[in-house]
C-alpha cells in the first residue's frame, strides 16, 4: 500500500485487469505513460502545432484511445494513457510495468523530463521483454533516457518526438497486422505527395512568388 487511496486504487485495478483472460482485440495495443501531466503537450500534441503521439495514432493511423478497460472502442487498434511518476509513485510504475503484457499491451511508450528522466528506463527493465520506446521530453532528458547498460534494451526517439515514437510502435505492431502496415504505407506515401506538390509549386511559381504565397 502506498498511503494514497487514488494510487492504491489504480494499482488494484491494473492487477485485476491482468488476471482477466481478455481477447487481445479488446485490450489496448499500446500503453502511453508520462511522468507528469506537464508532459502532455509533448506526449500527446499541443494546440500550438506540435504533433505528438496522440496525433499520430488518431489522426494519421486510425487508432482510438481506450479510456475504459472493460468497454473498448470499436477501432481494432487502440492505446491508453496514464501519468506514472518514477519518483513520486514508484509502486504504480512497478505495477504498470509488471501487468502491461498480461493486460494485453504489446508496446509501451514512456516519456519523462528533467535530468533524472528515469521512467522510460525503469519501465523497460520492469516490463522486459515487452518493447519500450522512450521519449525524452526535454533536451536535458536525452542522456538519462538513452543511458541504459548493455543487456537492458530501450529504444528511444529524439527529444520531444513522441509522434515518431507512435510511428515506431505502429511499425512493431504492423509485423503482425497487415491492415496497420497498409496504413503506415499510406501515411508515408502522403508525405511523399506533399513534398512533390511543394517542389512543383516552388519550381513553377519561382522563389519570390512561392515565398509570398507562404507568408
């Protein structure tokens, strides 16, 4: 017991869910955890235009966020989101990592900020061999996130790039799901089309008019 009724309740729920024999199609495919709700703009995306993992999953790949373990959304591919602090709620971190696979999660994305960004590293150790993708929320978090010893693997993206973490998680899942592979290919082809349109406009309009239209 942690002494916090809210945290203890979450821990109990995670363990209870892990004991259920759920159809994998009804459980979250990806778990997103972050050290603080102040990390949400990086981990999910923000109104100022910064794209995050939520944007990648929902807007680009057709995932839905699962907010009730017992009532999954209609989408075949889903993710869940929690705040799990390695330093303030270590028991919750352990419970989440220990139960993730039994709860049906296939990939974890863990983000943390500060110089002691321990959540991705610790979660990777606890949840092993489940793959964990670390997101340093800030530049100063990079060394902490990627500094795992040999034998303790952790995949990581660059600072603030939770969008790429979501794409990487989807790539892992796509090895077993052709439908998701097709969505990833379509996303990449759309990126290529965007570059092609810009290239043609720049060439045909000329640099001065192209710049003017961008402003």
